[in-house]
C-alpha cells in the first residue's frame, strides 16, 4: 500500500546524522503510515538505524523481538553475550529479553541497518518494556507500557 523510497530515507538520514541520537540506538527512524502516523502494520513496525563511524551503543534489552538486515557498513553486535560480526546483506535476530549492543567497526563510514519489530503488538497489549545500562552499568527503564493487573 505504501512505498518508502530509499532516496527519501537517505535524504532524511543526512538531515539528522549530526543530531545526538540515542546512546542505545544511535539514529533510529520509524517508517510510519503517512495517513495516521502509526506503525505501517498493527502488529509490526520497521525502522532504519544509523550508526555513525566508530559509534558504540550502550547495552539495551527489550521484550520486543527484532530482525536486523544490514543495508551498508560493517560492525559487530553483542546479542545475549555472543558477538556477531556483520556486513551488507547479513541478517540477524534478537529474541525478546536479550541484551543487545551495536558497534560500527568503521572509522569513516556509516552503518545502516533495517530493523523489523513486533513492538506495536506489545504496546497495544500494554506489555512493552525496554531497559538499558548507563555508562556506569546501572539498570535504567527506557520504556514501560505495562498495565496494572
């Protein structure tokens, strides 16, 4: 139903690349339904994630499951304590509840990842959780939509 052209995405990434971004997600932009601003599908959403040269993200854990496809660049991700090196066209999954860290291995090139997630389902059900570790290693809540019983 919708077409998201790479040229538009690339232009937007150039516009935001100098923003601080998130220490947990770098530059992360969600593809949304242009008619209502919600995720493209009721149960799935898609992001484009940019890691700038040499960027190392802080550990993050969420209960949403994630699928990463490397569009460009090279780097390393630590998923549940295991290290995975990646390059263009690699795909890897992060099960909900696993700790995740990304590192852009290049000192001169951006890394671009396409991310698919079941976050919308968890948000609608009121079960979305996201935690991170700060630079001191302390656990912090980044997002919580849990409902009281």
